[in-house]
């Protein structure tokens, strides 16, 4: 019977199949079944996938080969319990940060134990070619996790002289203002941007009027909100922040990218507080009407859902993509964009309030220019410019194009201040 048993020569295939099976389960769970879910869900499913791979190794090697790897049962059970616990408990960012002082050491201990157990029980090429590289990856994850935790603990969160942090709606928000004059300009960051993203634009405006920028909850120097926030909740946060900071309205709102959408939601919620609007290559409330956007959104929501989890291993910091807190905030905000777009659709008109629409002409998706034309129709006092040679990000990042952005904002300010139509102003529109 033993001569007829094909299992003796197949331990290498079992190891390969177990690793492939674990990766396959991970892809199904984290990209398909739960793609785009919260960090704790993605992390929990990743641990369950690891448990599945180890479980397959234990079961198949005992069933189909003469080299049973029963040691794999113990780490499989540990990873399964950890994955289910994290997914169900759904700990917040603070708790996950505290766990960062514990889990890297525990993972390293488990990896060392698995390596020793495999060395004793697995006598096959697959130990060196497959298992040890897998263990090496887990070791790097543990080292990266320890690095990330230490880096976060030693990072300075000092507030610049121009900025202040205020308690608003149960959390803290960072606000930074400069310049003098009215109406005050309020800058709305795009997705992934922070208050500092406007550094090249602000000097072109604060000689004309007061200008303020802020970080949304969970981003930059602002504290974390209790949960995800839609456009109306973000507008309520900003309204309360400006009141607490004693920044009187009305305001000229200026938003870049999805920041323009948030500006439109604010204009709808607090119309008496709005003197004018500048939309800097702004997303449109009808973003999902653009031909390619629904597919992009679905794909990127799933892929970016992995970022907060891998950020805990220091990957995103090393690549310059941000800290776990930052990428988690960006992912949560991205998940709420469909709601924010729908809320912005409630704004049908700005009346005769000045509206400047500034559009970049390079690298745009199909339908973008028509969508920008549609945005300009929100006001009877409007100016729409297409900036030749500019990309979406260059309108903030490039010194030359940042000057053009500043000029567009000043045009809305001067129109609101003087009562002149944009077409009647010499400088600006």
C-alpha cells in the first residue's frame, strides 16, 4: 500500500498549494468580499487568510503526505483568533496604535517558533524555497511594525506659530490664518491634501485679504472624529470651528479637487455665510456621471482599503505615502465621497455671488471639461478659465500655476468686496 501511496513525493506541492491557497483566500476576502472596508476588517481578514494557509498546510500534509506538519495548527489557531477578534471588536486608531507596542514582538516570536518547527519536521526543498521566504516576509512585517510604532511616538506634532488647535464637536481641529481684510478666504483641501498644501498659493492672496486653511478631522494636525464624516458633517465642523476661532463671515470659499465639492456643500448649508466661491480644478457633484469615474472609484476604493493595514508595518511611511493615521483618514474620506457628491447636488445656484472656475488642461479624464462648464453655471456672476499647461496638482504645487490660482481667488474676493461683476474687474477674472 505504501508503494501505491502518492503522498510521499508531494509535500513540496502541498506547501506550494497551501501558500497559494492562503494568498488566494486573502485576495478574495480583502479585495472582493470585504474590499474597501474598514482597517480592522481588512486586517482581520488578512490574519484569517494567513490562518487558512497554515491550516491547509497542517491538514493536507497529514492527509496526503508522509511528512505531517502538525505544528502549523497552533499558529493557524492564533492567527484565526486574532483576526476574528480584531474584525469583531473594531478597535479605534488609538487602540491599534497601542497594540503596535505588542504585536510586532509577538509575531516575531511566532515566526521564530514556526521556523524551528519546520526545520525539524519538513525535509524537502520547499522548506528553503517556500516556507523560509514566507517567514522572512512575516519577519519584515514585525520589524516594520516596530519601526512604525517608534516613528510615530517620536514624530513631532508641534503647531506652527500661525496655527491653533480648537475643540470642536467633541474633537480638535487645526486652523491657520494669515493676512488682513475681508471677506476672509477659507481654503478646502483636496483628498490627501493638508493645510500645508496651499503654501505656494497663500502668499499670492494674504496681501489682499485674510486667508485661512484647516485640516479636516483625522487629518494633519486635527484630532480624529468618532467616525466617518459626510459632507454635511464636515461643513458643520468647519462652521463651528470658524465660530470658536472668531473668524467672522461671510467668506470666499476656495476648494481644490474634492475640496471644491465640500465648499459647495458648505455653501448650501450656510448660504448667508458665503460671499463667493473659487473652484480649483474641482470635482463635480455629478462625478459619477463621468464615463470612467465609477470604474475607477470601485477599483481604487478596494485597493486603497489595503493601505491602512500595510501602513501599520511602516510600508507607507517608508514610501512617503503617510502614516497609518493619515492613510486611514484618506481611505475613510474616499469611502464617503459618494454621499458628499449627492449632498453637493442640493446646491442649485449661487445666485449672483462671484464664482471663479479654474480648470487644468492636462491629464484630464473624459467628460471633465464639460463638467467644469456645468460648475460655472451655478452663478450668474461667473468666470471660467482653463489654465494651459497645468495639471491637476500643479495648480497648487507649481509656483507659476499657484500664482494663477491665487489670482483666481483674489478675483472672487475683489468682486465680493466691491460688488463689481467678475467681467468688469481688471485684475482677476
